[in-house]
């Protein structure tokens, strides 16, 4: 019974014949070998390795447990006779394997390739990842005050009916409602503001003309706001079905992301001015340009290259496509720094 329950969840995450697992591990091996033979070396303290691995694994595991896409899976398992402990162990084991082998393995492949580690430290990083996965699995049910299998079931949210009727549609109204309905998106945005405050401390030893464009590129990495069409296929179908909805939706969507990016950039500039100083109007114009270009790039990717065939929401948050726009912005930062 436990093996059957494990296979139900694992095949959804890894593929029917576990083909996704094999493909991902092969790509991780290619990335590891490519970085290893490149000769790139970065000094990373073991404590930082353990902290990075544990934090990343904990975040991915919590997202996996919180994903509403697992609701149907759990409903199907609840329809069959089950033993509570067996179901919990199999479900958590499948999501833990997904976290370690699909997500954390990619991070470890990069970290292990660019720095020299002993076998003790390699084993320690794996054990640290497993420990945080187990810890999150134990803490997650407590948010409902329950410890049975139903504590892992995501209840569908009931929508309250409102009597307020708007005569005209508003994409802006939809975007703000969507953001307020998904608190994790809001938390991620606030976290980016925190990063903007800390960046001057980390990069303050370098000249502003080199560092500021790099900071603007880093702050464009606000993944949740850039996947609204990918995470909601029904919305995408509605937008594409109606005539003229491409520009009617994409322009406000672009301005919405631009506003969020610009807010983070302004916080970054203010933090830099308070801690280091030397901010001039040209830096503010550069921030606005980077915010607008990154927003336009994100919307174009969503419109022409939406993410398909994802299994759970964590796949969207950690899809390699999230690095396309920041990578382009980093290349642009290198060019812009010569003129600031």
C-alpha cells in the first residue's frame, strides 16, 4: 500500500516512467562537468554551504506541500482505503525525493563544481538537505493544528460573492486582486525589497557605476509576478481568445511589473545613498530604464514562451526561464557601466 501511494505522487512529479528524473539528473551532471572543467573556483565556507542547502531545500519543500496542484492527487488517494501513517510517509517521501533530486541537486551541482569539497562536506550538505525536508514535513501540519493525513490536503478557497458590479473591466483591478489573493507572491516582493536594502552592504566596496546596474539586474528576479499566464492556463486561454486582448492585457501587465521593479530599485538607491552616498539623477534614470526593460522582457516571455507541462507550482518558481531576463540585464549592465 505504501509503495502504491508513493508511486501515485512520484509518477506525477517524475513522469510515468521516471523519465523526468533521469533527464534532470543528466542535465545536472552536464552542468557539473561543464563548470568543473572551466576552472572557475569560488571559496565557500562549509557553514555557508550547509545554510544555503538547508534554506533552499526547506523553501522548495514548503512550496511543494503548499501547492494546490496536489489537491486532486490527495482527493484520489482519500477515495481509497488508506492507513494514515502509511499515506503520510509515502506522500512526504515522494515530495522529499522531488525536492532533493529535482531541485536541490541542481544547486549542489553548481556549488560542488565551482569549489573543492571533501567527501565529509558533500555528505554533510546532503544530510542537511534531508534534515530540513524532514523538519518542514513535521512543521507543515501544525499550521492547522492537526497531525493526520488530512493536514496535508489543501482546502479549496471559498470565494465570497460581492454585490459590487463594475461596468468596465480592469486589468489593473485583476492584477491587484490576484496579488492580494496570493500572499506568497506578496511575501516574495517584500523579500526583494529586503534584498535591495542589503545589496549596498554586499557590493559597497566596488564603484557605483559598476555595481548599480548589476543591482538593478538582480532585483528583476521577481519570479512570481512574471508567471501569471503560465500559472493560470484558464486566464491565458481567455486572454488569447478575445480579439485585441493581447495589447489590452500585456500593456497593463508590463506597467504593473515595471512598478514593482522600480519600487525595488528605488529602495536600492535610497539604501545606497544612506550607506555610501554618491547617487545622481542619471542613476535614477538608469533604474527606470532597467525596470522597464526587464518588465517588457518578462511579459514578452510570458506571451510568446509560456511555461507548459509543469507539475506543481514549485516548477514554475524554479524554472530555468526565470534567469533569462536577469541574465540579459546583467549583460546590459556590463555595457551600461562604461557610460555611467
